[in-house]
C-alpha cells in the first residue's frame, strides 16, 4: 500500500485517506546562467545550483473518513518521505491549493508539493561522537568542622553553616585512575554563597603537583566551573579538597563530572551521490580548531557558550536560538562533505560533537 510520512506522521494513520499514486523519482534541474559573447561561437553556461521543484500525487477518500483530519494533515510543511523512497526524506512546502471540494465530491484530488532539490537519509541522519562523562562517586557520610557541615548523599555534596574560621575538608572518593591524556573536571553548584568555596581534585595532599590540572577553582552560584588537565602520564586521585572562607553563611550543593575531550580523528561518510552541507553542534570549552580532510575550516570560541551549532547550508552559527557568527572564524562554504569518507580533526576541549545531514542525494 502506498503511503507518505509528513513530519513523522504516516498517512496510514489518517482514517479514510488513500495515497493513490506516488510521484516519480526524478533528478532536479540545474539552474544556469547563459551568456552570449559577440564574436564567439556558442555561449557560456554557468551552473548556479540545483533548483527546487514540484512533486505531485493523487489522493483519495474511502470508508469512514474525517475531512478535517485530512485537511489538517496536509496543512503542513517540513519533511516528507514517500513509500517508493522509504529510506529518504525531502524538505517540502505545499504552495498550491488542494481542491478539497473535489476530494469530497469525487473522492480524489491532486496534491502538489514544492520540494527542495536534495534528499537525505531517514535511517542514518545523525551521528554523535562523545566521551561518556564520569560522575564522581562518593561514600555517604557527614562531617562538621568550625560550624560548617559537609554531607555527601547520592554523589552530591551539600555544604551548610557559617564557618568560625577558614576550614579545609578532605572528602574521600573511590580512587580515580586516569591514563595519560586531556580531561575536564566540571563542578556545578547551586544555592547560597558557593563562591566562598574553592576546590581541588587531589592525591593525598593539595599541593600543585598532586592536584588535577595543578590548580584549584572557585565555585559559582548556579553555574559550572571547570578545571582542564593534560596528563603526560597515568595519575590517580582520591580526595576532593575544599577550602572554605570564614564568616560566610552558606547552604549549597555540588555535583562533579569528569570528562575526556574528543581527541582522535572522526570519520564521517557521505553515502550520497553529491557533496553534502551538514549541520554540526559542538559541545566544549575554550578555543576549538576544526579541520576537515586536512584543511583548517573554523576557529571556534566557546569560552562562554558551552555549545554552538554551525549550519553550513544556511551559512549561520547559533546557540540557544541566537546567532553567534561572531564566535566562528572561517568560511562556511568550505564546510562541505565530499562523497565518501571525510576526516574531522579537532583540537581543544571538545567532549561531544553531533553531525546531521551528512549524506545527500539528488
């Protein structure tokens, strides 16, 4: 039985709707500019890209149909899949009016969809490359010193009280063994006055040599702070160390997350038959260098964002719905995937990358 899928909704789920025919599989036309030059034989044809085009098909009604449901189904735009190409989707809009009066009277009508020239894989359209974060675990316990109480429950640390003096706490954790490489330790805190507390991940003592990243960080309210470390050899850590200022009333919680940035080259295969213009979202911190097939394409500044999405087809970068092109240095036109294997190289603190629309067909 023929069917179409509009934005994830199958036509077979619409009572009484019948897809009588399906549009033919066809290749989009190439838009061209033709210039004739006096004194020269022939002309000059300049390709301008592939044109959007129309796909038409017949629909019908049968049995216990509800015309309002049918109208609502076709009152849409977005993605469409046809059952004669059930592993692909197109981007579409319905511009021409559908003659629903004819549909009701004769139980048949024509639907014309205006589709963009390229189609994409329905079954393999998103690839995520990530390093699984490791939530630091703790043994539940409670301790009080100088009027400050530290409680550990379900891997969350709770700090409360007002210190009569500056106070140090050594909070034991199951030993964390890290191989050589780069890592990020994130601490998310919320509540009252966490910025009165600094922390280190240490092995036995809070010296720089025994501290993750050789340093400390001060907590912030309702925010994540990070310590980055590049280990030249394997190291172990067995305590979270706190230094808490005196005389500050506090009541806050902290969660720690340890991540290993993506460092190895990433291979993405364009399985289509034409170059693809993908969409990429990068999660990380600091300055990211992005290279494609051995050529540097972007320098990305993630200092204050946490993530950014780069849409090569739209030639835009954004985060949380806001344009962020100022954070990207490079030429969007160079962010294209050739047919076959494409190699992505990242330098910087990247812990996740999502790639969409990496395969494209005409």
